[in-house]
C-alpha cells in the first residue's frame, strides 16, 4: 500500500480537547486519519486500576 500524503492539522484553543478527572486508558473509536463528525463518539476510557 503506498504511503498517503501528510495532512497538517491545526487545533485552536482548549475547546478542542476533553479532559477527564479520573485515571484511565483511552481507546479511540475511529481509525487514525479517519474523517469524523461533530458529536461522533471519540472513544472509550478503560479504568486501569479496576480490572
């Protein structure tokens, strides 16, 4: 598979991020490079201290 061209992206401001108040491991719901829509599920947080 040929390499895809690099896509440069810019994130402006803290509103582009979501912060969590507890520890966990993030599992993304979309593949790297996929186009996503506003309101689409970003991923899952797995508690690493509670098996």
